[in-house]
C-alpha cells in the first residue's frame, strides 16, 4: 500500500487555491450520484434521449447495489486519511469505506451507458467522469486502486445497463409487431 500513499502525497503537492476550488466543485458533482441521477431523470423526459436515460438508470442501480451496498461493506477498506492523518483534507471527510470509489463507479456507469446509446454526449460525460475520478485522488479521499476499481466496475455496469435497455426495447418492439 505504500506506493499508493506516495501517489496521494504527490497529489497534495499540486494543491493551490484555484485547483482546490475546481476539484471540490468537480467532486461535488459525484456526491451521492446526484448529478447523474438528475441528468438521468431529465433524459427520461426527452424522447430522443429516453433510451439513454433508461440505460443510465439501470447502470446507476447496478452501481448502487454492487459498489456502495455490497463491495464497500464486504471489503471494509479504511480511507487513506484514516490510516495516515498527515493528509490535509480540504473537503468534508467521507464516513463510509474506501473500496471501491462510489463516485468513480457511478460516474463511469452513467457515462458509459450514455456512450453506448449516444456517442457524442457520451464522450462529454466520459470526460466528466474522468474528472470526477481524478478529483477523488486529488482530494486524497481514495487510494488509486479504489478509483481504478470504481472505474472498471462503472464501465461494466454501464455496458450491462445498456444491454438490459437494448433487450427491453427489443422485447417491446417485438411485442408491438
């Protein structure tokens, strides 16, 4: 685990008032998945993007169940700042366990699901998901492996959410014929 602390301490050397403010704002978009949930709900009301919204909803549900409810409570990995109190937290300390990163998981789940349905907006959301994941390291609230695992799981949830949605649409179209 020592290399992970080295990486996180390196991130602390990047801190300054401008990037601190930006990273706090970016990470807040992932808090409780609220940005992704609100975006998903909005897309459900736009016919052109409804399928994308359904895929995102499926992926977010998978992320919630498997990452936040199951894995975090099975692995029980302490946060980096619980182990090394020298970290200078600039955000409110999360109280749940560290592995995997819920912010990264939900962000990549929703963004990947959108990308699978609509490429152009999906690319924008994947960039945002990357920024949110990066912010978790910058803010030293997750280990690099937490973020990597959240990213990989999110990609999987996004693909599965999109496949589920495609199956639902295929079944609906078959039944309408």
